[in-house]
């Protein structure tokens, strides 16, 4: 794959991150609620954080071990969030992660984006398994994964530390064979 893929769904465009997304990313990240329910998004979120994420996206694509997509609302052409696939080539699996601006929560955008990424991961990247995690305090993220056919695989108690707090998380996964059985 020489060019970064662009994936379209009924309501979304999943596309490469662009420099002109930075101001929107910073605006969306002003809401601490996003950081509160994710593992890797700091608060306050700075322009350096946005540039770091953008550089990570470019390096990941260059190395073919991570695809970080911007999520764009096709109706408005507004950047509304991000979703990524971090590949572990040795095991033909990848971890997914996603976030979306708070004003776009509860509209099905994450589920739509995740379903497209799962399809991309199995069809285009030929992976065998996709997995993702969410902190206990964000059960809505688990519901997104369940909607996309992912099954709960386990709970890890106080497994990670963010700031001064320990968090437990739940892992979900789906294999290519299970995904095919749903199609």
C-alpha cells in the first residue's frame, strides 16, 4: 500500500491526519471528558501533543505498523475524532483505539468508524485478530466494540496508571473467522 487509504462509510470519511486538523483537534481536546475516558490522551492537551500524534501517524504509515485515521463527518466535512490500528506483525493482530469529540458522542459515529476499521484490518491488512481495551469508567466504549461483534475477553484490575491513579480495563477482541461468520 503506497498511499494512505481513505475509507468512506455511510456518514464518515476515514482519512490521513492533516496539518490543518490541528486547530480542530485542540478545540475538541479542550473538553477534559475525552482525557478522562481514554488511556493515552493527556490533559491539558497541547499543540505539541497534536504534533506528536501527527508525527506518530506519519511514522506508523511509513513503517506499516500503525494506521491512524482522522474521522471526518461526511455531511459537514468536519474533523470529529480519530481511530487507529496498531499492528503486531509477528502475531497478525492489531490493537484498535479511538476517540471522538464530546459533541459527537452517542450518535453511532464510533461504531461506524470501528466497523470500517475492522473490515479494513481483515480485508486489506490480512490480520487475524483485532482487540481493544477500555477503562472501567468508560463502559460506552465497550458497547461500541460489542456493537461491532467484538467479544469480551477479560478484565485486568488496576492494570495501568494514568497520573496518580490506577485503572482497571476490559479487553474485547474479534478474530477474522468470527468476523466472517457475522458477515
